């Protein structure tokens, strides 16, 4: 378990918090490019790391991200006019470009140079891999973008599905690095049933974890008995500060998530899947999705990508299905995860936990994050990966190996990205 102070350090991401300062060292996925496709289109309200923001695509196709309120007298820029390469506040006509510079101040005399001294708070944005990324950190020159394999692939080789999870980012992320829940929460009751419809199954439900610390984060091999001569290995990656790849299973590629904190109580989950060597078949695209239909979007900063199945309708649990076909009766794997992590409350109280041997990866990832946040706060130490984008060049894997094999040696090459090798997927 963690102390109250450690739990707060781990989960709080607002301006001036140790974990918030750590997050701001990295490029953060903000929106799918398609969500802000139209130049001079309507601005969108955003919330990231506890900050209220406005984003827009200007006449030249450049994306801006500004503080939500005009620096003149605090009117909301959401109501602004997106026109002629800038966002104009409708209160007094002050206009700002994508860098936050005031470029027009029609309420002042023509000879005034006051506008040249006014800037709205802004964050740089760029686009890669179908995603708009923003850098909210202190550097005047942002660090390189992360060298994630999926961002370099054609659109037809990847799937990106953002959706909102109404809980803290860390308890959401911890589901990805918790291998023990797989054959409970996501299990089908009949081993011979249809995996696509009813869930996964394995006889060995008490894995043995072997954890490897790395320069980019941590990965582990989870070992299960496959038969008398072989082990089934599931290899999961955690990469600073919020990237995970979990083992392929049914999806013929690398699946994963990015866990972006919107504030302390809400997380935008970027569900992703990619195939490095070929386009993803239509029948496989549903394997890396959000788990259901969205509610109609609103203009609220938390009003997009909300799932129709949610706490208000008990995630569409079917008690008959729970009794006869699936362990939970909740219809999809993403919804099963959503139900569990949201049921813990907005921020789970880790001082009350009782952790077991299969929680070893969760314990280690928490420790690394807390240590990195404290090192940045106390000594100014740059967190892992910020200046080493190539460290993200890894994959996950699932495979069967002889019991006498050393899994780290046997998987050394297949866990590398950008190799041209096929994904190791069972």
C-alpha cells in the first residue's frame, strides 16, 4: 500500500504538483486530427492536466491551444470567431494567433502598440500519426516527439479510439499492467465457447511475474503453465509517463493504451492497435476499440467520447450472461475494465489496499513514477524518455516457450520495434 502523501503525489496532476510537472515534460496526445479537421472551424473546449483550454485550427491549418479565457477581461474564447489566421474574442474583438500573440486589438486606437505586448497563455501543438500532440512544459524548445512505432505507420495499419474514463489516470492505467485479472474479469465460463463473443480462457489463473526495469520504464513476463513441457508467456510494457502495450490476444498486432489525465478525476484513454507490416483487416478493427457506442457529444470539455454504457446503467450488465456465459456479464473487455476502475471511485485510496504477488508490476511502476516525480521536483532531474525518443521503440508479445528457455533471451529481438519482424501474437 501507499501512504496518503504518496497516493496524492501519484494521482494529482494539476499545475505545480510533482506528477503534473512530470507530465508536462512530455508531448501529450490531445485530439485525433479528425476531431479538429476544418480550418476556421468551431473552437473546442479542452481540459488537460487540470487546465481549462481552447483549441482551434486556423486558416492555414495550424492548431492552437490557448487558455480558455481572454487575457483582456476573462471572457470565454470558446465563443470566439475563428477567422483569418486567428481566434477573435467576441467581447472586444481582440484576436490571437496559434502562438497566443495578440495580432489585432480593434478596441484600441490605430496607432496603439499595446497588442504587441499581449499574449494569451498558449501551448505548442504538432501532428503525427493521426493525433494532435501538445507540449505543456517549461522548455522554449520542446523535446522530440516520442518515437512510437505506430506513429510512423500508414493510417490503414493502425487503430486509434479515444474514450473517456471517469476516474484517475493511474488506477485506469494499472488495469493494463495487471495480468492476474485477465482470466477472471475477461473470462468466458465455457472453455470451448467463442472467444470473440464470450471472452478469454486459460486453465492457469495464477501467473508468476518476472519484472525487468529498463531505461524507458518497466516490462514483465507473466508465466503460466501451458503443458508439461511449455510455459505461456505474456509480456507487457510500461513506458514513461503513461504509455502501455499489453500482450496480443486475438488481435494480430500490438495493442495498447495511452492514459492521458484530463484532471485528477477523469482520463482520456487512447485505445490503440497497430500492425507494423500490413494493413489491419476490417474484421480485426473491433478488437482494439472503446467497447461501445458514444453518447452524443456536447461542448463541455468532458463532453466528448463518453460511452453509452456507463455507471448510470451499470455498464449494461446482463446477469443471465454472467450466470451462463461470461464471468462478469458486462458485454465487452473495455467496458469490463471501465466498470472495475470507475467502481473504485474517482481516486482510489491506496492506503487501504492489500497487495499480493501478482501486483508486483503495479508496485514497481508506482515506485518508478513517484521516484521520477520527486527527482524532478527536488533535483531537477529530467524524467525518462523526454530526451530519448528512440527508447519507445518496443513491442509487447504473447508466446509459448519451452520450460527450459530463458524468456528474456528468447524475446530480445521480437520485443524490438522497427525491425520488420512480425508481432509475436497468440
